């Protein structure tokens, strides 16, 4: 039903909704509201969805959608009450189908309201099912929920903006459990055929929303459904079972061929949102070591999770620091994840048990890169090098040797892949001395700190990691300059300088 005036259509929908509430005799008004939902006008659509949101939860809670009819009973033998329930159930199925379609609507408000309405239906069905159960089991409406999850994992539409709204429903333990079961089956089926980039984006975004409650007993009780006392509910209530299912889903996901954008997103969230909930984080070791070997931004993003496996879960990865050393290239100063990389690298090199020769190699390599770095990057690299020397006293020989040594050339071998064998400890940080003449005063000032006794306190990198050229520009423009730089001697009076011969010709009384 298409109405030329959206305002009039909305008024009609509200009126027909009220009529449905008043009497069963007006039940046919449902057909008119459903007809209005075929429009393309988002205002009318939203009014229809709000109407469904009000009407059907009431039908569900009142038991009007509950059917207990034998399969062999013919339609002509049904009572009026049973015929009404059959008809109402058919309209309910029509509305659910329409809302599933609207989850993919171009308008975000329509999408969100459709999803919320479907989840409201789910909640009501969970309390009082729309069909009789013949055996003790959970009342969780799997049929409806499966359709919702399938809609959210669209093959063609990126639903990232909508999926964030779905997170609130995952606080229910039974919703989370059945969600992971459905998703696991989907991922398994995707592994048997090529999955689109869009569906993988949607699946990973959905998995990102999952979080687990802290339960000392391992028992979960935040349920949407009313559960009977049955052994079938044990897995739903077990935190260990949730974690097993979560682990299986992620292991299967990481075996798929992920597009670059999804690959990076996975690496970004692994250490915070995935690893703490896995039954054994070492299951990620193959994926992370392979990612670390890729190079570029992928290696940078794999750093954090891999470091956690090495230091907290005893992963044997002897080449970790060699691979980290290889990442110190000029390009690292220009990537999107520059701040994250230097934060992690500073963390990895904070151990005082690292060999001085290795730490010296990192300092020397970064100093060499700094010679061609932009000023915004130098505000990070110079303090980074300073901190390395400060926390490793044996590296002070890079800035001051008590015994002078004459060198024909720099002994540091920048081509050596093993940092310990690069002979950096035999070299000096002449690069920092060069940077003391940098055009930018902040860079020159930071480089001059090596001429002073080393402070006991390290420089806080967190204050400079996000520094950009715009930050440097804004800082300079806000400075109050006492004396403006000029290429001439500014006059001190109306007649010029005291040494000016012109003063001999004039006298002002």
C-alpha cells in the first residue's frame, strides 16, 4: 500500500495499530499495516516496524501465537480460536520475513529498528514459545535466531555499522552460546567454498562483539530464556563450554583466506578480545608466526600477540628479535600503525636482560634511519634511542668512550640481519650529533640531550607517539617570540643606532 502523503500514512498505521489492540475483530488491520511496509519511504517503514514492535510481543506474551494442534487435524475441523491462531501465526511469519529483509535496508535507522524488533520477538518467544515442546528442552527459539544471524552475516552487504547494536544482546549467556554455535556452522561451511570479503568482514565484526563475564564458579546465569531443569542446559550454563566454542570458531576463521583489511583487523583485536578467552592461546602460534613473516604492516600488527605468546605462554620463538630488528626500516616511519609499533618496540626492548650488543644494534639502526626521517617522526625516534641507552648502561659507549678510538669508517654493518653480529656496539651515535643541527628546534634540542649526563628518568614516549607535522606547526604558531629574527640590526630609536653617523647631523631638543 503506497500513500502519497507519508504523514497521513503514519497516522493510519498508528490508528490501525490501536484498533488491533482494542479487539480481535480488528485483526485484519494487520494486513493493512503489512501492506504499508512494502513502501520505500523510510518514515512510513519506521512507523510500520514500530507497530510490529508493539503488536506481536503482546500476541506472544498473551499466548495467542501458541499452537498446540495435532498434525493430522484438518483445517475444517479447527475451532474458530484455532483458525484465528493459525492465521495470526502466518501473519507473524510474514512480518518476521519482512523484518529480515529490512535488516539489509539502506537506511541505518530502519536496519537498527528491524533488528531490535526481531530480538524483541526472540525474547518473547524465549519466555513463551510459539509451539509446544514434547520433550524437556530449552525454550530458546533457534529457528528465528538462526535467521537473524544469517541476515547479519550477509554475503553482499557490509553490516559493520549495525552489528555494534547487536552487542547488547550477547550479554545473555544463552544468546551468546547459540550465536557461536550457529556462527561455527557457518564458518565451517564457508571453509568448503570461497567466502566473499563482505561476509568475512561481517563474521569477524560479530566475533569482535563477544565478551565473557567473570565467573568464579564457572556457572553462567544471565539467560534470556526460562530453562527447565534439564541436562540439555548444562553446556549453555558452562563458561568452559562457551570458551571451547569460541576457540573453535576462531581457529576455523583463521584457516580461511582473509582479505587484507580483515587480516589487519583480526591482528589488531587478537591480543585484547580473543586471546584472553581462548582455552589455549598457543593455538594461535602458527597463525601469528606466519603473519610475522609476511612483513610490512602485517608483521607490525602481529607483534603484540606474538610477544604475549613468547613471554606469557612460553612460546619458543628464538628469531623474535631478529624479525623485530628487520622491521626497523624507513617505511615504518610513514605507516598508519607507526605509534603502535614504537609503543610495542619500546615495550619489547625494555628488558634489562637483553644483550648490550643487541640493544646497541636497535639504537644504531634507528639512528641511521633518522637521518632521512621527517621532523614529526624524529620527535619519536630520538627519545626512543635516548631511552634505550638510558636503561642499558653498557650502551653508553655509543655516546661516550673513555678510551678514544680512531676509525677509518663506521664499523656498523647495516646489512647484517643478526643484530648481535652487526658490530653496532663498536660504533657511535654520530647520527644524533648530526641531528643537533636539525632545522627544527625541538628535534635539535632532543638530540642535544646526549651531551648532558643521562637522567635517571626515561622520556615518556606516550606524549609524542601521535605527533604529526600539524602538531609541530600548531606548537610553533603558539609560541610567544620575544625577538623576531631579522637579517638586519633593528633600530633602537628614531635616529637609528648610536653608532650611526647620521646622529652627528641632527639634534632633537
